C-alpha cells in the first residue's frame, strides 16, 4: 500500500522524498530537551516541513516534533522543559505576581 500526501499542493505518490525524520524517528519523540532541539534543527531544510506541521496541527498530534516545531497536546510549545520540579525562582515570581507577601 502506498501512502500519499501533499507537499505544496502536489501529491507525493511515487516521489522520492529525502525526509530527515526517516533517519532517526525516535529522535522526534525524545525526552531530552537537547534531542528535541536537534530534531527541530533537522526539519529546517526539509521540503515537507510545512505540510508536516499543518497535518500535525490538523490531527492535534499529542506530542513530538512535527514540521520543525514541538507539539504538546496538539499545540506548538516553544521548548521542552527538562523533567523534574520547576525552578524555585519561577515559583517565587508566580507567587509575588499573585499578591503574596515577600
């Protein structure tokens, strides 16, 4: 079975596309922020980048790098946070802006 998709409004059936995501697919669903940034960089020169991103947004992809952007719960997020607790200074800033005494 041949899957067809469209790039620039043209069907890709029968075309040979050199897609960076086929080299190391696991990288595009990595946990490490460094790996996620590497996957995003690999997308920059991809000829299917825009079609990939549009398709992922339309499907509300739950997570991963699609079209050079990181998606989480179907929305683009600027960067992946490392695992663990938030930094204390971020929490303190949030408390101060909420009206908590210093």
